[in-house]
């Protein structure tokens, strides 16, 4: 994957860095706007209409925590039922928050989907597991642990 180092240099703080990197690599302007606000999770809640303009971590901590949990869950591929359980919210609330994410950050999700489709597929290593897993180009598992399973 190629990216412009000048663009990536906009991700300065370690805080919420995955949000900034994802925004830049995907070209998602809403996500970049959220990142550049200084609090991408609160910005997500505000853009979604779940918090009023000017809301902050100190004024709306519960809403921010929910939208932060959603942002991270979606970024790492968590499904709606797992997110609802993790966030300890009803399924309908989790579905609404995930729909907000899809509406606001659709460019990121489209980019992530395209990027994942370019990865070669291989069978999972568990003998009776029938699922497919993604692996980076040129990498093999060969029964080793995740920490040392990739050859570059």
C-alpha cells in the first residue's frame, strides 16, 4: 500500500492515531474532520446527532464512551452483536450507532472493503475450522504463533 508521507505527517498525536491514519489512507473527509477536531469520538457523536455542538468528554462522558467504543469496534471489524455486548447497550442502540458510522464514514468503510478484497485468501490453520482468513501477500502461517507467523 502506498501513501503520501506528507499526508501521514498530519497524524501528530498518539491519541486516536488509528482514526487519523485511517482517515488519511482512505481519503474520508468526515473521518479526517473528526480526527482534526482533537476528539474524534466526540466529533463522531456530534456529527451523528447524538450530542449537541460543543459537547465534550466532560459534558457528555457516556455518549462519548459509546461512540469511542463503536469507532474502535468497527475499525477492528467487530460485528453489531459483539459491540452491543461489549458496550452493554441494547441491540437497537448498537445498530443505530453502527448505522451512524456507516453514514458518516462510508468512504473509509468502502476503502477498507476494497483493501481487504485485495488480500489473498487461505484456509484457517485449525483442522476442523471451515472459515477463511486473510493473509498479507507473500506471508504464510506454517503453524507458528501469530507474533512470528509473518515473513516479510
